[in-house]
């Protein structure tokens, strides 16, 4: 029964991503959130970049934790016009655990932990984790999200980023080596 529920949850997320990811109907530009380091981040901050990559993860999620070092390395290699942020879906009350996971992985980027009603609405994308979505400067989701841990995170993310940038009429990127 538990496996059936997990399968149905994953299937639901895939359908949501398939239906909203391609249509650009997701509105992510009007939220305000607090960050793990005590700062704040909003949709306006996303508007400063050509593309924002948002990875949703949890401290309880083994695949999320396993891919975090690759995610950290990927974030450091991105050019200035593309940013990667994370959203820890269970950070409230687990702040120290989240910090430990991120520190161990070497992730130095922005992690969102709580926010206003618009931020809480955005969390509905994360019915299964890890999931990564791609947001343009206008707050609209571009293309399909990436669900689950990736064997070739760099290749999968770079392909999705370049596809999104192309849809925005922006130049493709390559990673700094």
C-alpha cells in the first residue's frame, strides 16, 4: 500500500510538471522568503538573473543529500546570469541539520526555508523531492522540471538550462572549468 501511495505521489508530480512546465503558467515571481543564513530573498531577486534554478530538497531525503555535493559544485561553476538556489522543505525546526548537510556538501548558495503565502504556494511544486525547476526573470516556469536524483546532474541541468535560455532568447552557457 505504501509503495502504491509513493507511486501515485510521483505520478501526480510528473503530471503537474508536464502540464505546467511546458505552458509557462507557473507564477513564482511574487514571493518573499527567509534564507537559512537569516537573510531574505524574493521574486524580485530572481528577476535580476536570466534564469533561476530552484532545487527543492529535504533533510529526510537520502537522494537529496546524496546529490548535494554535485549540486554545490554545479552552483559554483554557473556564470553570473544564472543562479541556483535551494529550498529546504523541512528546514523549519531542522535549521542546524540543514546547515550541516549543506556545509558538508560544500554548498555556499542561497537556501530558502520559510516565507509568505506566495512562497508556501510555491512549495506545492515539491510534492516529491528532489525536484528542480527553472524560472525566468518574469517569474514564469520555463520547460519541464527535473524530478529525482540525476546520475549525470551536470549534464541534465546544463541541458535544461540551455533549453530554457534558448526559449528566453538568451545565449547558451558552458560551465567554468
